[in-house]
C-alpha cells in the first residue's frame, strides 16, 4: 500500500515541533531533578542545543525510573 503523500509535508515539521517540546520539558525536569548543579546545567544546555541527540540520551541515561 503506497504512503499518502498529502500528509508528508506536515510530518517532518510536526515531528520536529514534538521533539523540541520534549526537549524543553526534559530540560526543565533535568534542572529540577538532577543531583548536582553541574549535571543540571549540562543536561539543560544539551537538551536545548542538541535535541535530536540529547532527548534520546536523556531518556536512557538521565531519568531515574526503572522500566
């Protein structure tokens, strides 16, 4: 089944907007919940500056919940 190409121009911007929202929320969470001030600053800056790379890394290494 071919992909509907009418929605394709909206898919990438919607994905990027969702990623930047996740980065902003994660940066706020990192600032509040990180153990050290250096860690909070590092996570906050990296999540805002490099969201494509930092959001998955924060989900894996920066959160304290156990899956």
